């Protein structure tokens, strides 16, 4: 039996390697099914029967925004240790990290755990052949609910993380980004940064408490794309969450609210001395939440401003006309809270002041006047033309589906995406940017500029 499973696992790897995940939904309607299980999990399904595989993502409200500042990094290290072994429970033997890796390799399946700012996520990819999928679900259920949290492994990994952290302090881009994040978010959890001190305060007991507090069926949103019917998908989710403690979700108190990111009250300049060949410049402020109705206008507008690469205004003014930077860009990072708007560039240290001033002027003009009709139409054409590439594989579909599930977006979000982009006007972009950005109140971080360079 094990030889047979390994042979099928090899077939699965070959399928992944040849990229046979093309979705027939790229140019057609994408029906999304949604239901809530009696155990509390909210399930979202896109049936994709062309290939006998399934991709699953389980998201829970347990990202770094749920962690106190003095233990920054707890969500991430908890996710990392979930892959380092499972405990012996209910007659099933314990598995260390090596045995766990071999078990997944034997199945030809992939399982991952990650923690972001907002959510704690589990991912599973497997063939849908019944015996393989059943074993994959059982193993994933153990890893989700019964992690071993081996202290010896944590002590080893903590030393590795400390070494990586010290090495990161030698990288100018990391230092600039860290200072920018702390200044934009201030006391909000989005701005909490991992340090030697916070890693030193984290023990496996803290990881167990974090796991017990946030990993539950009531807290789960499950996104599925693959060759499964609704009934099969429902059974899969029940199996994945079967080992978690059962509870009446109606009686479970909601998680405490996380405060919103506060707006900046005044401009701030942060200068960081650093001996580097390039000065790193970052400008920005808190932006908007992912469910904001201005999302489409801001997406289109930012493409014109700095998200469109060589066709953006920032590139034209900073790079093409003045040669002040090889690359310059802008982007929004919306989440459950107002993620940062960031404008970034690198330039010669003696040009940092000039490049910063030019970028600031371009930004201020754009917020005041918005794009031209020609610029906006070019952005519309590019985004609408590129939309099929955003959903041309099961994995990309899963990313979009989990985005819909996590942010409570409408189920026809993908079907209506191009139409909503097409409807955005110049006035819409100008109004959205005026509501969201205040160039006169932004944080500016300049790392590695010449000592006399003052914007």
C-alpha cells in the first residue's frame, strides 16, 4: 500500500511541476458556494473538476494584530512550530518534524502554516483520490489541533531567528522599512516589530496559549478550490477541524476588538545615518481598510501614480525626466485595518533631498488633480486585460476566494471585478485620493543620505 501511495504521490508532483492548474474560469462566470457548518466554520467553495486535485486554505483571526507589543513575533513562531511535530493523541503516535515531513512526502501532498498581520492560516493541497485525500485530511487535522510544540526545537529555532534578526540590521532596506512601519502605525499592532527582547519573552507555553485562544472551528473561514462537490467539501472541512475542541459558537464570546489605526496629525521626518551606496526613501501614512468602497478607485489611481511601473507618473518624473532613481513606486497595503500607503525609492545619497522633493510634489499634484482621462483609460485597459492572469490557476483562484471570505466581499466579486474597474471615473479617483491621503502630514524616512541633504 505504501508503495502505491508513493507512486501516486510522484504523479501528483509531476502534475504540479507541469503547471496543469489552468482554470477554465478565466473567461467565464465563477460560481462561489457558501455555507456555515453546525460547528461554526464558514465554508467557501469553487468547484474546479478539470483536475483531480484540491487546494484548501483555513483562515482564523489570529494574526500578529492579536499579540501584545512585548511578545511581537508570537503568531509567527507559533505557526513555524506547528510544522515541527504533532503530539501522541487518541492512539495516534507522536511525529517529530522529520517524521511529519516524511508523512507528507509519502502522501504527495503539501501542508503549510503561516501567520500574517490579520490572520493565521493553514493550507492543504492534495489529490482528490479518496484514500489519499482521507489520509491527508487526517494528518492535517492532527497538525492543526495537536501540535507538539517541542521546547528543544524552539530553543534551537530561537537562536537561528536571533541570528537572522542581527543580520537584518545590516540591511538598509530592512532598517528603513522598520522605521517607517513604526512611525506610520505607532502603537497599533501593525507597527509592532520583532526584537531580541520580544523573542526572549516567548516560550512554548505562550504558543500553546495562543493556539488555544485562536485556533477553533468557530473562528475558521475555509476556502476550497478543486474537484470536489459541495457534499465532499463539507466532509473535508469537518475532517480538518474534527480534532479541535467542540463548542457552541453562539455561547463563545467574540474576540476583543482591535483599535483602528490612528491618522497622522503632522508630518514627520526620520533621518537614519547609514553607510550605503544608495539612500533609501519612504513616504507614507495609514491608508484604508480592504473592505473600503473606494478600493477600485484607489487601485486604478495608484496604477497611474506609482503602481504601473515604467508607465507611472512617479517613474516619468523621478526617473525618466531627472534620472534621480532607477525605480520608484507607490502602493497601498489594506487589511482589516488601515494598512499603509507607501511611496518608495532609492537614489544616490547626494540626490536624496531632490528625489524626495520631486516625489512629494508629484504625489501632492496627483492627490489634488487626479489622473488625466488618457492615463485612467490606459490603467483600465491594463488591469482589465490582465485580469484573467489573476485567476488562471487553482492556486490563484484560492487566493482570490480566501480574500473574498476573509474580507466579507460579495460572492459575485470576481464576476463583477472588470465591470467595477470600467466604471471608475477621473472624479472618482480624485475624490478617493482626497479622502485617503494627506501629503502634508506624511512620514518621511531617509536612510543613508548625505549629512547636509534636507528635504
